[in-house]
């Protein structure tokens, strides 16, 4: 399949929906809403919402129908990036090739913009109830799923573990625990949520979940490798930061070559999980394979 064309089409679909869901930049909260827009429309790949749409597609659903869920996932992801970039966390100046939110505005505004996007995500999900008439049970399950993946049992907990691991040696098992939570939880929830909202069977949703778990780890392995080997101009942010912060990474624990082998193995087994879906899961297969050659 033409993955580039697929991603561009899906990204456009998500961007148009996000523009409709996010408040206009006006009113008493003008500054914080402007900061929310600044970060949300900074040119992201929209990977999580696209995985959600592809998950729906894999079980035979209409990707456009799950757009509220997909957009909520992107709002949560963007909020996490705003907070990760803060001086108290990773202290980054660049994100996606331009100034991070706290550099463009200020730290307090960045915190509030992140808070605003997180709460807007759940408002978007709540408002979608009328759209999913007859599927309210599935929507409630998806809200619970996303809240868990984003919170202390998922992304937030993983970020805490990641910060605590700085400057010390960790085992491969510890590293996987960090990134199953910090990175993998929301990626897994994205593809699983698409399958759930599109009416996937228990077996189909289980297969998508297994794919998502392996995809999430593979994404983090390749992200760690890019921090070592990538070009800042392509990445849109400074490289070599993991070493400077003494982060626990896969190249650091396994070595670069073994990390590449591990990423390859994860991608292969993730793709194998999709066998039951046939051609409907071709986008998910292509996205997983792309992890091994991506440059940003």
C-alpha cells in the first residue's frame, strides 16, 4: 500500500476534526486556548489517532465514525508533550522544529494549556455519547481504557518511573516496565479503542491489543535509537539528550545493534498478531514496518 498517501489522508481527516473540537481562540481564556492551539497544531504525525482509525478499519468499521475518540487521544498526547518539555521534567526548548509551549508562552501558561487539553479530551469523549447511540457501553469502556492508559497506571506512572531511573543502571525488565507505561499504554489504547468502538469481537480486540503492546515497545526502541543516530533537523528537536540526562534507554542497556534486532523482532511479532484480519489490517502492518526505517 501507499503508506505515505494513507498517512497524509488520515492526518488531514484528524486535523479537520481537531479544528472542530477545540475551542476558538477568543474569549476570556484567550491566552491559554491560544497556547493549546499552538501545541496541538504544531505539525504532529497524529500517530495515535491514526492507529485508532486503523484499528476500527481492521475490524470492518468506518474510521470516520471513531474520530471523537481519535481526537481525544491526540489531545492527551499533546498535553503530555507540553508537560514533558517543562523545566521540571525534560527541560526542552524545541518540539517539532519550533519553540516548546513554555518557551513560546511561559511555564504557567504551558501547564494550564496541558491541563486544558487533557480535560478537553474527556469533554470530547463525553459529548460523543449522542453520536454512539446504542454503543454507550463500548464508549464507557473506551473512556475507562483511555483514562487508565493516560493516568498513574499508564503514561503518568511511566513518566515518574522514567524520572526516577535517571542516572542509574536499570535492567531490561525495568526498562520495559517504564516504557510499557510511559509510551506503550497510550499507543496500545489507541488501536484497542478503535477496535472496541467499531464493534470488534473479543478475539479481534485481543489481537489488536497484542499488536499495540509490541508496537508500543518497538516505537520506544526506535525512538531511543533516533536520539543517538538521528539528525536534529529531521527530528525537529535536539538529539543526544537522553545521554545528557542520563536516561535509561534501549541502546544504553542492550547496545545499538542488539536494540535494532529487538525492534525488528517486536515489529515482526506485532505484524504476526494481525494475521486474522487479512487486508483490512494492511495499514497497521505498514505502520509497524515503517518504525524500522523512520527518521523522525
